[in-house]
């Protein structure tokens, strides 16, 4: 049996770091208001020369270096984003060119904040066929370009960034092989109006701005995320007691706390970066994963659960033995 093993992680953030106090100079808000409701203190905002592709490529280079391989060893790129550089071609192909990879399969996945989990399952399935051997899975966003900066209920929540992992298909060894143990995805398009962008090529011909009904999203998020984590653990033959780390989508500190409580997980097992990165949509899970890997929290053999929910609604989880 082939398992998809994480061999390297990487991340990239725009140079500009914006505090709540700085944001309050242009929006009717305050540091206290934002921290109390979201837990967010900082976010990174892309400059004109920084795009989803450039951030994705920087994160990919870091992941490739951590894996100890050359870029040419990658034969599959799956990039999750809701903010592509262009309507087409896929931003993944731009990243491929930036990395100097002559030929590989490269495409984008659009599932908003759940995009990285969707990309992980797609890459895992393709690696387990044996047709592909090493995949670069990326979540990258420049969400600041979708924000209505006059809407303080949404513009304070989001930031820009990218995270990446290298997945390698390997023959499973021993009774407790490393790699992805299970994935579980869901979608329910009936909730489109709760979290969406009011534009698109085939409707308005414009990019549009993000719109969200926060209370309703919060309610769905806690229920759906706790449920899908339970499903993915059951598929892996594990329970919440087996979990070493949860690396969640960094949407809101209150969602993270409520989800952990619903599963009976102590808060110290939850990797939290929402305070320093804000919500970076598809990038938030791999960004947090890279932070926790590089600071030594996540160790070989650990059971790590990844989870996210986003517009659509889409949601999902994955269980990985590190």
C-alpha cells in the first residue's frame, strides 16, 4: 500500500505587516474590538508586486528545501486558491514556471478556506495510484484584494499568505506507517448566500467583494468542523484521545475554542496562528502547519488532524501520521 508522506513544509508572507491599531486608522474599529471578537492582532497585506503566484512559489521553495529535493523531482502541483493571478491559466502553472519545473501536472482547486484540504485529498489519491511520486500541495491567497475596506465586520478578519507541503508516495512500512491516514470532505451549496463574493466573470464581469453573515457562519463552522474531524478519525481507526495536534483553519479564535471543546480536546493541542496571520483562507492550514513544524511542536510519529471550512459551504479534515 502506498501512503502519501509529508516530507517538507514551507510558508511565505507579504512583507507588510498590519496591526489592529494601524487598521483602525483607516477603518472604524479598534484593537480591543477586533481582539475580543476574533483573537486577531496582526495580518499581512500583499504589495502590488506580491501576488498569489509569487507567495505560492516562495512557500513552495521553502517546502522543497525542507524535503531535501530538487524542484524537478516534483511531478504534480495542486494549488488551492480563491484569488488566482488570472482567470486562466491556473496559478499552479505560473508557480511551475517560477520553480523551473519543465513538465508536470499542475492545476488549481477552488474550495475557498477548505481548498487546502481538498487539494490534499486530490494529491493523495493521485499519489496512491503510483502514477505520480512527489506532489507539491499549496494553499495561497491574496484575500486583501477581495475585501470591502469600508466593511469593518469583514475587512479586519483576513490577510494574505501562502503555505505548502511536499507529499511523497511511499510504500507503507510497519504497523504504524507515516503518511495520510484518512481524509473526509463535504459541500453544501445551499448556503452560498452566507459567505460569498459578489462578482465573477460569468455574472458581473468583475472580481467583486467578499460578503459574509458572520453569526450564521460561526454556527455552521463549529458543528461541521467537529463532525468532520470525528468522521476522519473514525476512518483512520482513531479517537480524539490519539490526537497529538489539531491544525485548524485560522478563521476566528472563538471557533477554534468551541470546536476543540466539542471534541473534548484540550486547547494546548490546537495550533493557533490566527492572532498573527488572521484568516488567510486556503493558506491558513499550511501556514499554521509550517509554524508548528519549524518550532518543533510537531514531531515524527505524531497524529495530526487538519481541518477547515469555507464558503460554499465546503468543509473537510485529514488525519496524518507525521
